């Protein structure tokens, strides 16, 4: 199992110490570093900055939102950064949810998310292969565009720039069983939002191809007080389960329910919707926060790390607040 560093997205301002953490992760032998985006900082610009200050560590987006860019624009980002970094780019994509797609990007959430994802990946791969002009008779991403509101003058194009690698890895963030099954068919890897080594059956995993990456994110912190160390995990879960979706359509809450915490997930949603955010965070069960993270003294983390290694996880993407935790994980995983 390889280690990666997950930096996420910025909060109010640039992520303090992100570059230093990325350089330390490279020094410690981490395989990859990942950036993200929500509705603030984008995923590609910080990753490019990190690329310019590192030389070996792989560079991934976990995730770049599909609604933010057309598939050809995303492919342009990926092939450009792959060239600039000497072939270190990995493209992680995610559909997000209706609240972000419609509320932030101002476009409709696709009526058929699986079809929209499949078409998006198809176009990206056509650009990266550069075997000919991009052509797709698609419902969501037709190339050339042939809608009634178009001019009819569009023609198929292929990228002017020759991609460095036709097989640049494409990974998908997926939560529902159908989406996970499709990911195994069309992508090079899967980016679970949260993963419990105690409950692999919650995702109903299909047979995975050889070399397929399973790369979940997990917060890690070496500390003496487990309950205190779990507070940031519970805060994240409270926000995602309560705030990243609607009461009637929240993929994150649905996943928590499938992982055995349905009543708790609905309670967190209810409290968050009523503006009682601190209570929502407290309502996240310590047990759930604990099983999807690596928190506590070194010995406890060592024991729990064995559970992660025993399953299908190929890459553990660590969200760590300090270099000391990164170093401990590198030592334990050696």
C-alpha cells in the first residue's frame, strides 16, 4: 500500500504550509500528493505550484469537479501539467452533487449521472490518445455540438499539443454502487470519499482490474487523546453529511447510512438543516469517525494501519496536519 498526501482545498485563504508538507512528503518517499476543489480555490493551480517545487512525487486531483469545466478543458489542464511535471499527473474527477452543480456552476445536474460521467471520461481519453478528432454522439457532451441553438459550424478537432502520455491515469470519485461498478469499467482508479477497513461490503465492490487503484482519503494524526484527535474528523463529517447536500438528496449521508449509521446520518442532517451545526458535529458517532481515520498514539495507529493494508486499498491518501504524523506513517508503512 502506497502513501499519498491529500491537501484538499483552501479555506478562507491559501492553505498554510501546504507546499512544505508536499516537499516533506516527497522527502519521506510518499508516492503522491493531491489537491481538491469545492467552491473556492481550484484544484489545478495549487498542484502546478507544487509541481514546480518538487521533482518526483506524483500529482493528483482528488477531485476536480466535472461541472467546472468541459471535458476538453479538463483534458487540456491535465496534458499541460503532465508535460510541465515530466509525466507525474493523475487526473481524479468527480461529478459533485445537485447543490454545487446548480448552485455554484449554474448548470443542471445531469438527469443520468452515470451517462454524463461515462461521456466525460470518453472525451478526456480521446483528447489524451490524440488518435483523431474528438467525436462523440453524446447526450451530455456531444462533439461537435449539434444542438438546435448552435450555428452548425462546429467541426471535430484534435489537440494541437501532443499529450505526453496517452495513458495518463484517470480516477473517479464515486459513492453509489452503480457509480462504483462503472468506475471499475471505465477508469484507472477509484477515489472513495470515506473508507472503513471494517466495512468493505458497504461499497459492494465488483471485481477490480489488475493495476486498478483504490485510493481513499483518511485523516491521520498522532496524538495522545483519541477523542480530541477525532474532533476534526467529526467536523468534516458534520459538514459533508449535513451541509453538502439536500435533505432529500445527499450522497454523503446515504453512504454513511449504508455503512451502518443511518439513524445517526439523518440526525446530523436534521441538526445541520436547523442551523444547530455544533450539535450536528457532536452527533457524529465517535465510532464512525474513528473507523475511517487513523488517530491516536503511534502504537494504535500501527495496529489500525494493518487493517487498511489487509483490504483492497492500493493508495492511502492521508490528510495530516503536521510533518511528524507524515513521518510516523512513512516509518510504519515501510
